[in-house]
C-alpha cells in the first residue's frame, strides 16, 4: 500500500506533507481534552463516594437516590463529560494509527455515533428515573 508521505517519485517534502493535517486544529482538540479531563476529576470523585455510600442499597433506594435533582444532574454531567472525553481520545488514536483515509473516516464516524448512542441511552435512563 502506498502512503502519501512515502518518499517515492519526484514529490518534494512539502508536497508529501500537504493534506496530512492542519497545524491550527491540534491546540483546540488538546484544550477540549484537558478541560473534559479536569471536569471528570470532581465528577468521578463524587460518583465514587456516592456509589460507596449507597452500597448495599435496594433498587428502590437507588432509584430514590438517583431521582434527587442534584444527583441526576451530576450523573448527566458525568456522562456527557466522560463520553466526550472518550470521543476525543479515540479520535486521536484513530488519526494516529489508521493510515487508510477511507477507513479512518468510517472509523471516526462510527466511533462518534457509537459513543453518542451510549451517552443518549445513559441520559435517557437517568431522566426516566429522575422524572
């Protein structure tokens, strides 16, 4: 398989590098990943302490706990932040290690749809209990 950056033919180094990525999008992606990582720290700490505090609770007690507005909101924020962080991280892995352009695009679209569907299912479950 011939890759764009292979040193074959009469292409200059600049011609081989064109189209391999923009130098302007990396900082934004990096910043989003760091922001979601920072947001996940207190949310995960809250979640771990909450799970430990309701350990051994019955189904009714758990649904009552999750129906509390603060717990439902924090759980939804945790889901959004965690899944968005997962999308950003998996995007980096796909872009770094998959070299076939068509497969990369298919994989990125599939990954984003997969994480989006999981997040929607989780949020729907919380809202169904909370409301």
